[in-house]
């Protein structure tokens, strides 16, 4: 299994994929400015910028398998009623509240993801005993099984 690195250990690497542990020291959250895709950005140990970007808000009508074209072409009102929302957006808001709490308590959090171009893209976040998974994340033990 991949090791948990501190922020200082990880910053010695040019690129990295795995787990980093540190204290969040600042946070920014925005729900709509980035192509209608919520974003959560925070700094770990005053050195490592991290970003979580959720899927754009889903406001498209999604036809059910086996529906005829006539049923798919229903009125605009029917399409609006049949939104399929992505719960990843809701998870991001809850994760922001937990990061805010970790900042106030000066407690460590764990982020899983990849570091490149001086930015850590988070796919899994663990704050205290709560975990938040984003964008089809694979845990380190799953990537090891694939030979990565």
C-alpha cells in the first residue's frame, strides 16, 4: 500500500499520486463561477494548494433506457421536473464544512489524489472519521492491484 506523506515530503517530488496528510490553513468554496461546477480549494500546511472540483450541475433530462423517441421529446415542463441531480455537489458543500471545522480545530486531514503543476487535485478527502469521494476515485490498494 502507498505511504502517507507529509506536505513537506510530497513537495520534494515533481509529481505524485497518493495520500498526503496535513493541516488545512485556508479555504475557498464557490458554487457557480467555474462553468457551473462547484469548486473547493484549500491550503495544507500553508504550502500545498489543493482543489476539488465537482461535476457540473446536472440539469439535463436523461431518457430512461427503452423510452421511445416520442416520450423523450416531452414538453419542456416535463424535462424540468425530471432533473437528475449529482450528489457530488452536495458532498462538496458538506466537505467544505468539515474542512472549516478542521481549520478551526487545527486538526489534520488526509487527501488522496495527484500532484502536478504545483497543485494537488483531490479525489478523496478524509476529515476525522468522515470520507468524501469525488470523480470515480480509485483507492491506492486498487491501483496497486492494476500494476500502477
